C-alpha cells in the first residue's frame, strides 16, 4: 500500500516538475495559472505615449464584456508611460503590466504579450486607438458561434460618434474574400483583431521579426498557410488613430512597404514565379493588380489555393467594372496608390475603394489641397501635367 502511495506521489511530482519547466518561467506564473482563466487576453504594447495611453486603457476597462486580462507592455519608455500603467494596475487587477528595460520594438513586445496571455482569445489593441465599448462582447459572441474562425477583425471609425450596440448576431465577411484581400492589403486592421490562442500555440506562430512594421500581414500569411480562417465583423469596433500627433520614425513607411513587398512576393510566387518585384507594394497600382489577378486566375485553375469564383469576382470588380478612364488621375499617397475618379469638377472617389471620397478645396498651378472623408486635409504636388498627384503634407 505504501509503495503504491509513494509511486503516485512520485508521478505527480514528475508531472508537475515537467509541467513547470516547460510551461512557466517561475512559480509565480504557475500560481497565476491556477487563478481564474479569463476568456480574453487583451495585448497592447506602448512606448513613450503618456499623452495617448489613458484613452486606450480606459476604452478597454469600460468594455461591456468584463472577463478579460489586459496585458500592457511598456517597451522601455522614458516618459511617464510606466507610471501611468502602474497607477491603472493598482485600480484594476485585470491589468497585467510588463516592462522591457530597454526599447525592444513592437514585434518583441507583442510576442512577449502572446507568451504571457492566458485567455481563450487574444485581442489586439494599440495605444493610440480607442475601442468601442461593446467591441469585445461582439467579437467573443462571433468567435463562440464560429469555431472555425482563427482571426476576427472589424471595421474602423474616423469620427467620435458611437452608436447603440447592435442586438442582432454579428454579420461576418467571407473568409475566402478576406484571404484574397491579404494579397494586396493587410486584410484586417491589426488593432481590431481577436485571435484563438490555442491555434497560435499549436502551430508555434508568433510575429516574425523579418517583417518589420508589417508584422500583422506576416502573421496572417502564416495562419492562412496553416489552414486558419480569417474574417471580420462588418461593424465598426475601433476608432483608428484616435489620438493624433503620434510620431513614427522617418523611414517607417519605406521599411513597412519593403516588408510587405516581401510578404506579397512569397504569397504570389506559387501563382507567378517571376512576378516583377517592382510591381509589388502595400498599395499596388490598379494596372499591376489586374495583371497579377490574370496570372493568379490562370494558375489557380490547377493550384486551387483560392476560391476561383471569388478570385474572378474580384478581378471583375477591380479591372472590368472599375476600368481606368482617360480622365482618372493617379495619386501617390503615403498609405496607398490608386486612381481617383471625379463625380464632378471638385468631388471624387478612389477607383479601387469607392467609399473613400474627397473634395478639392484649393488648387493652383503647382499644388492641390484635398479634404478627405477619411484622411483629413492634405496637400498634393501636381506632376505630369496634372495627371498625377504626389502627397506633400497633411494639414491639421
């Protein structure tokens, strides 16, 4: 009898030792694990954002869905950021503060947050955004009802008006359409997403450092390659870029675009081995997109990587229905390149994304000032006899 008891105790000890050594860095983490496991882990990294942080934090703490932990990583800030996080953590135990002693970058910090997360779902949040109060509630509802979805995003606001919470079930986009969109955009807006933690852990997926400033697109690529489905709720769940005057490194957009071009190249190569690299971009021109679409449609007949019906429908929309006209003007913007089509002498819309509209409010021989519905007021330089516009600056 004693031998049996000793044997059982030994087995338990061996199990716990292995469990602790593989799963946790220290006993404190094991104790944390024994506590209530939240449904959602919200992960946010921040660096020197003392002016923006309270808005982002409070938008999560005021969620109608309450069962979450909020992991905030201070990436070596030198202002009051860490103090602000600590003060909030004292008031709300759901906040789990982490600190990098030196600045390590967003990818390192987010991966640290993913490793620390204990929730069934992981929700991303950025420190210059503001979540709608019912964001987590709607996303948890949708994820619970759609267990095949791995990543769930949402639409974004550009204004500060929050409508009443929808009472009907969330309406999702087609995962096949989102999968195709990742060949030319990020597919879903990063700080709106909710992800299944068990899928990430099962396939050992994390943000890849080689995709600097395009880490989300890199992760979506890896998830899709592992058979995961990505979609979004067709509801606005986040005020994107809510806090203004957020500084980025001067080389941010250039590096981001180069990272994305590498992701795009890896995704398109199975369809077109020799796709011209100089055609690729986060904001690929409509002409090049249409030529790439044609190659993808041809190759996909055999490869069957994408939904062929969705692929042809996208081609028809971008390249047939929205065929470039002689009066369209090509625009080079920091966040995209596209043609704009005039509805009259002053008002126009983007050919590829018709809901993005603008109006000319000032024009001279050299520049055009545009007031966008989404981007605010910006100044563009005229090129090629006015047939092209190149971004010069934004106006507050």
